[in-house]
């Protein structure tokens, strides 16, 4: 009898602990709201910094374009660092882990594009830009159900 009570008490304690853990995790809509607040200033700053980057590349003003991509990389990496620290909804952890891996690739591509532009490698930078765009679309597909606005990839923000 004592053993049955002890097993029951342990099971009840485990359920209570699990419910506390889940109570702390945000819902998907709370998570989206938190991230949008973080992403909005970065998205607007990126749009401002990247204005004219495409025309800079077309007109072979590569140093100016490289500087813009460097600044965009710094903004994006800072935003990424901040949103990574936000607690994630339990039900979406796997999906968000995949999304964050795409976002990390995005940050890497921005840095690589800037390096290639500084080295006057226009063709390599254009290939990387194509990968950057494709990767951004893949990232968006992973979190389509979240209906992000500022946290979603929009190439129009990049010049």
C-alpha cells in the first residue's frame, strides 16, 4: 500500500512539473508578437541601409555595395542573436530549429557577399545573392504558418 501511494505521489509530481514547464512556454501567437517587436527595427534599418545596393552592383560601385552588405550583415546578425534567445513554443521547437539554421545561413551569405564584392568578384557575389534569395524563401516556407511580417525574408528589403 505504501509503495502504491509513493508511486502515485511521484507520478503526480511528474505531471505537475511538466505542466509548470509547459505553462512557461509561450503560445505561437505570443512568440510571433515577441519576435516581430525585435525584428521590426532591424528590418527597417536593413531596408534603409541597403537602398540602392542592386544598382551599385550593376554600375560596378562594388565598394559601396560591399559596405551596404556589411552593414546589413551586422544588423541581421544582431537581430538573429536577439531572437534566438526568446523562449520558443514547445510544439514548434523542431520547426523553429530548422528556421534558425536557415537564418544562420542567411547571415553567413550576407558576410560572404560583402567579401566577394570587396574582392571585385561580381560573378561570385551574384551567385551568393541567388543562394541568399533561395535560402530566404526556404526559411519562409518553414514558418509559413506563423504569418511573420518583419521576421520573414523579403528580398525587396535588400536594395
